[in-house]
C-alpha cells in the first residue's frame, strides 16, 4: 500500500494527515507545537500517526511538510549574525527603503528592525550598468579585506547584492568564489540567483532575508531528514513553498526564503478543492492558534502575487520587509485562538500577541495567565472542555472564567459571559475586516462568495464572520481543524522563476523574449532534476510584467506561449490594462515594453480522492450526543444547544441552528436561523438566511 502524510507546523499546534491511497482512508492528528525545536513534535506525530494506522514509519511513501521556521526566525530576529556586501556608494539602500509609508503623517512611525546591522554592511568598488556592461571592474583585494573583517566579526552568513547584477551576475559570482576560498565557513546568497530582477531595494531585501534564514532552515531540515531516516523512512521529504508548490530539501536549503508562507499556502490549496461543493467562488478562512489567513479564490485558483511583506508593523501594508518572490496572495492577521485579550482605553483589544503553545491559553493549564480567544470560546460553550482534541486534553473552564473576569470583566464592570462575548465579537470583527480587504478592497462583493472556514478555530468563528460579510453559504470540510495538512497532499512540484528584460514589444525584439524564456526553462528543469522527479513531464506557463514606455510600474500579462507574435502580446497587454484601469485611459498607438518575464514550471503529482459517505435522509438523530448551554446573542444569552457527533453524520442529514458539531480537531458552530446539511463527501453545508 501507498501511504502519504502531510505535516503542518503552526504557532500553537502541529497538524498531521495520513492518507492511504488504496483504501482512500485518511487519519488525522493534532499535537501541541514544540517551539524550542518544532522537529520534535513533527517526528513524534509521524510515529504516533503511523501507530494509529497500524504501519511502520518505513511504510510511508511520501512525507510533505509546511513549516514556520523561516517566518519565526525573521519575526523573532533570532537568526545568525548576517552581513551584506553591496556596490560602493549604496550601503544605505536597505535603511532608506522606499517613499511608500504605512502612516503618511506619523513622523515617529515604527519600522522593522533590520536583519543586517549597518556596521555589517560592507561596500566594495565595482559597477555594472543596466545593460550588463562593466563600468568599473571588481576590486578583488577589497573583497578579501571584507572577508577578513567579516570573519573577525563572527559573521555566519552573507547576502551579496550589486547594482544591476540581474543584467550581469559576473561580479557577484566572483565575490562568491573568493569567499568560498578565503572564508568557507560563511554561507553565501547571491541576489542574481535568488531574485535576478530590477529594483535594488526589493532585490537586496530578499537577498539578505534569504541569507538570514539559510543557517537555521538548513539545520532544521537536516534534523528532520535525519530523524525520518532514523525512524526508517526511505522516501524524500518534500516541503511546501509560498507559491503553493512543493520542493526538495536541497532547493529549500539554498532558497529558504521561498518557504516563508509555507503553511498558509497549503491551507489555500485545500480550500480551492471545495469550489464545487460551494457552488461559487470562495473566500478561504484559515484560523489557527496564532494567526488567521484569508484568501480569495476565483474559478478554483488563488491569485499569485509577485511580491509580499513580512514582519509588518501592526499588520499595515508598506510597513514590513519586502520579499520579491511569488506567493499566494492572502491577508494574514494576528488573530487566532491564542490571541491575548486586554483592555486599552476603556475597550477590549485582541492580538496580535499570542500565548502560543507555551504557556498557552489559561484553560490549557500550562501556566498561561492572560485571557485568550480560546478561553472566551470555552466560557461561551462553543468548545467542550472535556472533548478538546477528542478528549486527549482537558481544559480548565473555571480558570478561564477567573482570568477573563480579572483582566476584562472587573475592569469594565461586566460579568464573565459579557466579557467573553466581547472578546469573541472583537476578534471576529477583526477577521471580517481582513476578509473585506481581499474582497471589497479588490472590487469583489463577498455576498457573491461562499465561505470555507478551517483551522482549529476557524469553524468556531466562521459562521459569525460569514454572516457579517453577507456570504450566502458556508462549507465546513471534514477534518476542518487539520485541513492545511491535507492541503500539503494536494500540491504539485512547482517553481516560479523571473528575469528582467527591458525591451520594447516589437517584431525585431521578440527573439530576446524567446531566449530569456529558454534560459528560465533550463533553470527550472535543473531545479526539478535536483530531486526525485527527474524524467517527469514538466508543464510550463509564461507571463510578463509590462508597461507603456515611460511608465514606472507594470502589470502582469499572461503570454499564450514561449514565442508569441508581437501583435498578440500587445493586444494581451491592452486587454489586461483596460481591465485594470479602464479602456478610456490609454491609446493603442503608444509604445509598450517588457520589464520582467515570469516562468512557472510544474510537475503534476497524484491528488487525493475520497470515498462518498453512506446516505441518509434524516434530521441526524443518530448523531445526536447531548445538549449544553451555549451563548448566542440571537437567543439573548445562553440556551440549551444540541450537540452532534460529526463521525456519525451521514450524507443527506439535515438540521437547523443553533447547533454544535464536534470532531476531534475542532467544533463547528451552526448559528440560529440557518440550516445545515451533509453532502455526499461529508462536508457540512450551511445556507444562511
């Protein structure tokens, strides 16, 4: 038999999904994350899940992993001592940044702490021009002096970013060769390899962030690979990238910046497969213990952004560090089950600080003292303290109540239930606002989208958010609490590469387009051949960032082939520009130019297929467990609410809200004045009124 396992490490929990390709049966597991070394929970969970399935770890054929190691290293600033080498005269580019600001009128605005200190940014004499010609040769003696100074400073890793190296990487490569000889202990990242595109600030930021996370990611991946080998695993570890594709350990160790949004990407992949059940385009909502992620999915595909930010100040755009690599476009906010609630200026505030898994919410009984969203969910009756993680972990209801009353209720002079509902309402409103950013903020009406909530806390809050947004339908997947782990098993091998090409779109220049795409295709084949997929068919798709001649920024335009005619490309640009800005904003006689070419290389892998569940046409009596008091404002407070066992529900079952549906990894809250039904795949579909 063939067994595949997906492992998603979050800030609070590590989720597992084991799929048997022959029986099409899937097993789930959820463990607390081990923050000091996340690989401990990963390896422990794989062993536990193999034991549950009655197999040895050596019988598992495919392990896929999403990790927060790169993200956490950047956010916590606990990476190694990192340096940057740049062109003489450009030392302060990363400090100056761009004119774009998160707060236009705030002269004291906070900015992210640089990962490279100014004293660790070295300049060397050299200069390339924009066309790749050498204006000033590299001073190799200066490079050797810099190498000696870096060793004296204890530098462990360095990013090299020279002006216009995207056009000619020779000087960066020369520096790398010198460092390998005179300072072999220092890890080297080249901007011409990690992000060979124009705009030195974003390229430099991407380069030094990659350099910053190379050592910790390399050590983590090697620990994981060695741990799997010691337990008998014979296959290859595959790791999710920010673009929704999976990659081999060797690629990830060289380009770890590609896995910064690893976990959120896996969640979006699994949400996309519910488009048919939803009957429309969807809003994907993934709420875990630390953050919540929202993504817009149209025609079954999420949008891929060419650039994103990390470590944003108060989660505001243009306040973080730019990363110039493709990633699934989503909004992530610091609102999760572990988000800490407090009173500020007479009102309740929630997040972005999280209790994480250590010490965790008060109700975990692991030393947490400040109230969290999970504590509020327990007090409101949404979470059963005796059935958390399927009964494997008991929660302290009384302790959660005391903490909420002390930190919220007593300060605001309200009772515990009102304080808990205040926490719930505030965090729900924050997440609804994030959903509006990805929908209304892009000209989309959320009332035209179905809502797909998952993650450990997603099904608890999903119904209320969907109602606030006006979404007509909610789809609660089976195993909603571990869907990101399932999404890992849905991914293909994928690499997205880019290269700058600034030429006007004309018949005489189209050979340059073909040559550049050919170089990108060869590079992609080389990366794919580095793993176990050599010989598989590779599917390519192409696009270009284009603009009118004289414009400063571009829009992305899909290309029909690797060698299209100039007229076809111009027409594709006009259509894309008109769709973005309106047909009346330009003349078709104006010149058009390329700025950047993109190539996506994909190797398709087998997808999961699930058996249909047995059919019933009843009101789910066989799945009824009990009733318990649950808080709903529609019923003016606590009301006896029926609780159903998800594992006993059958296709065709239907029931009305208010109701709760319990499964081991999460609890689904069905709101009053809504109707739930179970489809043939086991999804619970709720139509809101």
